[in-house]
C-alpha cells in the first residue's frame, strides 16, 4: 500500500493557488451556467409528481416513477458519455448533452397533447440522458481546470449556481403548472358522473407545455453558444499523458473512490426523496394548499442555494471533509425531528436540511476523484451513475408512505418514509469521518 499523503482539500494563507486560472474565465462561466440549467428540470420533477397524481390519478408509488425514469437516464448514459468524451473531449459532451436535454424538453408538447403518462416518462428519460452527458463532463472539467488544492472549493462555487436553477424550476412549476384546483373525493365523483373529469385531467396535463418548451429553447441556444466557443484541452495530471486513459479495474484499488460512489448513491437518494415528497409532507402535516406548499419547496431551495455559497466560503478555512461531516450529522438530527414531530416543527426541520445538504454532492465528487489520475473521466462517470439513487429511493419512499405508519407514536406514512433520507445522511457522515483514513491508504497494492 502507498503511504502517500492526499492533496489537501482546503488551505488558507497567502500562498493559496488561484481558484480560477488565468485564461479559464470564459469556459468556467459557460460551464457554470450549465449547473444552473440542469437544476431546473430536477425540481420541476418535484412539481410533476404532484401534478401527475392529479392529471393521471396516480398513486404516490407510480408518480414516484417520474424520478425513476429520470435517474435511469443518468445511470445508463453516464458511462457511454465518459467513453465518448475520453475520445472526443469535454466540449463534445457539453454539445451532446445540451441537444438531448433540449429535445427531451420539447417532447413534453406531444406528450401532453397525446395525454399518455408513459410518453412523459420517455421525455424525462431523454432529458436525463442529456444531463448525464453534462454532469459527466462539467464536474470533472471544473475540478481539473485549476490546482487540486482548490478543486473542492471551485466545484462548490460552480455548483452554487445549480440551486438557483432548482429554485427557478420549483417556482416556475408552482406558478405555471399548478392550477390551484384540488378536487375532494366528492368533487371527483361528481365530475366523473357528469363526464367532465376527463376534461379536467386534460387541462391539468396541458399546463406542463409552456415551461418545458421555454426550457428546451434556451437549452438549444446555449448549445449554439458553446459550439461557437473555443475550449482549452485539459492536460492536467488527472488526465494522464499520451494515450493512457486509464482502466476500470484500477478504480477498484482506490478505497476512497469506492466509498464515494456508495455515499453519492445514498446522498442523492436522500436529496431527491426529501424534495420529491416535501409538498405531500407539508399538505399532510399542515393541510395547506398545493400552491402554498410549492412556495415552501421554493423556499427550501433558497436555503440550499445559500448553503452552497456559505459552504464555498467556509472551505477557505475549514477542510471540506470535516465541514461535510458536521453538516451530515446536523441533518440526521433534523430529519429525526421531522419524523417524530410532524406538523410545523417537523416541516421547518425538513426545510432546514436543504441548507446542510448543499455541499454534499460536489464535495463527495471532488473527494472521490482525488488521486485517480488517468481514470478521472471514468471515475467521474461512475459518480454520476450513482445519481440513480434518486430513482431508487423515491419510489421506495412512496411505497413506505402508502403502507407504513406507527399509530402508537402518531407517525404518518409520509413522515415514516423520511427514514430513508435519514439513513442516507448517516452514510454521508460516516464517509466524511473515514475519508482521511481511506485517502491516506492511497492505491491498494492488492485487491
């Protein structure tokens, strides 16, 4: 085993390297804007789950398949994206991802006209396939354009614009997709008897068109801008030299990377599951209408964005793994309160978890690919594939919320479902605490 000391994640002082190297500002800006763009569909999904429950009369489990279709695109396309970019470069990945993203968004128009839930799932899969290319390219690109000592801070800065997209998606969905018309069981039966329920469902389905057409158009325009811009070739130590692009089997010799993949799977599951059912949690706990719940979802995303910027600044003084450990432990406590004390106390506890989850994805990513050398692109693609945790945990939470509750403790099913995010934060806390020991082991000499 190697006893090499890992590159420090954060240092302070006059000798600290530049966060963004000279000559990299324009590429950094164009790629950072992608973090904003792909945040929009992520949190439009949270609105879609509630909207499709109305428009197609779906159970929580079936509505949760929105996230399964979405994150399956990440899982299936991340590795092909890495292999193609290994041959053609990061710019190819950005262009391909944006075209797929835009095409999938525009597919919402015919899906709404036809009125088939399955068609929407296909469109979401195409969008996510594009996002898989974008994330597989953007995260390691941002990490590698500068000094490794500032990699985690640089990626957290770029990722700080992602929650601004999350906020935009949730707010646009609340305003333009939610109609505010919520039928009681008696009203539904009356409309079915009068044969007007089908018209109501069609009206609710058609409300998704405008936000997705606008999003698709902007995405395709950004593809044109990136196509017109010259991108530098990344030749840092992460990429290796000559034709050495690394090998899959080498990744098995990096314990910190393997642990990062599992931690990322659990974290993304916790994040996506938390937001996907937050509207339902609010409505069951406080009986507030869907639009109010949608605005609260937007508020928790503002907390998430604030956390990203605050965490990026704190990393100039606090090592990234230590900061993430503290944040994860705080979230374990907050989610536990949300499970045990439903109502406004639980609601605000779940609300605050967004602030403390904010640094987790980019920090796990940056810590996970440290020291991978020529395997950075392949390793990055596996960390993106781990995003499928969002597609696994969300329908599982739906099943728990439908079938599980603890009467003796007055814990409803929707609150009990948050045990899965709690488990996710436990895993992140454990990874953060173990990362120094794992990284010091370097590359294992034998498997």
